[in-house]
C-alpha cells in the first residue's frame, strides 16, 4: 500500500518532557510538512522540508524541532518549550514542493498529562 | 490572520439537497485547493483550481474561482449522509520557494441529515 503513516495515534506528554511524532511516506515525495490543528480551527504550518537534509520554519515553529535525514521520514519533536502542545498534529507530503496537492496522514493527537 | 476564510462556519442540509460553501482570501494566489476532513482524521484533497481558471468539476463537486472578488465556492450536488465532514479551502500564494505555502482556512462543518 502506498501512503503516509503517522504514529502513534495518541500520545501523552508529561510536564517538561520532549516527545517525538513519527511520519513516514512511501510515495517517493520530495516535500513533507507538519501542521497543527486546534479544535474547530484550520491547519497551521509548523515546519516543512522540500528536500532531504533541509527544512524551513512555518508560522508556528517555536517549541518544535524536526529532522529530514531520509526522504521517507520527517519526525517532529515537541519540546518542553512548547507550553501548549495539546492539539491534533498532521503530517503531509507532496511530490516536489509547496503549492501542490498535499497528501495527509491520519494524524496524531497529543495530550498533556 | 488566516488567508482563507470559509463561510458559513456550519451548514446543515437534508440528503439530496445541494451544499454550497464559500472561501474568501486576501492576497493574490497561484492556486486554490479544497480539502475534506472527516472527524478526527487526516485531510483528503478534493480539487485544485488555478488562478487562470474560473470553474472546475469533479463528479458531484463544482468549484468556482473569482480572482477579482478573491473568492471561491465549492458546490456539492445531491448530497449524501457520507458527505458529512469539514471542508477547508487552502490557498497557495507567494512567488519564491520559501514564501510559498499552503494556507488553510478554518473550515465549514457540513452535516447532511438522512
């Protein structure tokens, strides 16, 4: 099956803890994205990467970090500096860059204990 | 503030009726896309319309774009209960790689009653 996967489906974070959300795609897409969605809201861009070993900050990058060591993988770390991390996190990919159709994963819901 | 804003925020119709959602945006765009999201799931791409296009069809979907009014509409004809979802418009704007982003609106929640 071709597609984009995210894990885990639910993630619980304790105070002061860093947590990492996984995103993997086997679509051979160059570009990958991380979005945050709060209840009843649209998506806000956290980080995106157009090519391996390169990534750019989006509108709300503070308190988050990413890496892009492999084309297939774009993990997102929610650091302890992110004071309000409770949200639904969506990963997406597109063939070669921004402005194109994006393909989304099923999402990870992050909750704070 | 968000580039795209959908209207209405919520829409409830009977099965078989048509549903129309609108999206307004503020700056010039390269293209505008519509996505659908079922509750608690990822987004699914529905249709993309470029800035030089005025209308596009895909099955029961019809999208129009009026760049002079900076607005777009999504029409779903003969709606079904399975069309119940949130619908988002997303605009692609900017001219350089780092400036080009997809900016999403806050969505229209469509409920189709059986």
